[in-house]
C-alpha cells in the first residue's frame, strides 16, 4: 500500500522502514524507521544529476525537512499520536 503525505509517496520497505519518495521536483528519496516512539532517518538519496552541487545540497536540506514532517504525520496516522520533539531520534 502506498500513501501520499505532504508531497511524498510513502512505500513500506521492511518491517518499520518506509521509503519516502518526493513526487515533485527536486526528486529526493528518504528511508525512515518509524515506530510508536521514534523516527530515525537512515538514508537520503538525492537526485542531483545535471544540477549544480550547491543547489542540489540546498534542495536536499529543504526536502529532508519536508520529509521529516511527512514522517511525523505518517507516524501520527499509523499510531494515533506523536511523541514530543525531545523524544524523537533523528539519527
């Protein structure tokens, strides 16, 4: 089953890991482990082909923040609540 939240298509990967694929430009992919108590970013996969490296890194940073928000919303939808920011583990 694929969900879409905040411009990210979310696909289950294995167990608690999910692939967040940005559907708009710039394209980026993230692998999050999401449990009731935490969200851990395990990998970022930016698509920087044919782009200036600095622009690609800026886009990746912005997209990572957007992906984190989508992961938090996904966690809330699945588990019905979200931990306080101090309880989150971002890596």
